[in-house]
């Protein structure tokens, strides 16, 4: 009888362990998250050089791909309408120090980043409402919009398959550089 009980306990424990190991993880997101840092390549550069610089800006965003589709100026990113400039959750940008964005002083902190695409100029918007999906979920209160900045749109020499952001160092700060399809837009950030 003791052996039977031991065997039964062992079978139950084995079953419970196998069930704990068989987790159902969600499918991989078709628009994976990415991050852009300023200065560029942090924290990877710190690992290589064994120095530890602090980031000044960090941007989390999702990277949809064209896959043969036309996106900018079309249904996905229409001209004149606010867009999350990516996919899935709204982009979140963190400033580790106070900055100036489009002539407005902005305190260090984390904000959502949206764009209003235009054929020649894009408007970029910082918003204080976090953890949201797209602009249609925003609190339209003017108290939540933090700042706006303009960036000139230029045509790219080659097609940019995956939506991408990066930072370019300039005198007095950085430019946030957006690229996708055949469009590149830079928006200045003063530090």
C-alpha cells in the first residue's frame, strides 16, 4: 500500500511539473518592439567599452514593415491625421534631462510621441498620457498635450522596409530621425 501511495504521489507530481512547464506563450508580435538611444548605441556601447554613460533620451517603439504596401499618406498613416508613428502601443520617449521641443521647455520624464504626417512637413506631438494604444484613446484635454515640433519630410534614396527611429547628434542637442517607406523626417530636440 505504501508503495502504491508513493507511486501515485510521484505520478501526480510529475503531471503537475509537466503542466507547469507547458506554458502557452503568445505568438510573436508581427511588429516587434525596438529602442533608440541618444547617445547612439547605449547601453551596447557601454558593454564593449566598459564605460558607463547615462542615456539622455530613450525611445521605445514598434517596427511595422511595408511588405509591399504603401503606408505613408494612405490609410495606415494618412496625411493630416494624428498617428502613433508605429504599431501597437503608442511610442514612449524618455528624456533624462529637461529639453526644448518645438520651442516649448519640457521637463525630464516619459511621454508618448505621436506624429501628424504631411507631404512636406510633419508635426510631432509629446503627450503626458502613457500606456495607451493609439491617438483615438488619448484624453483630448489640452492639459495632457505637452509640446509640438515641426520636422521637414524629405524623400529617401532607397525604400526603408521597417519603420525606424534613430538620434543624430547636432550642436545644442539631437535630431530625432524617423524613416519609413520613402520618407525621412528629422525633428530637433535642444538640450
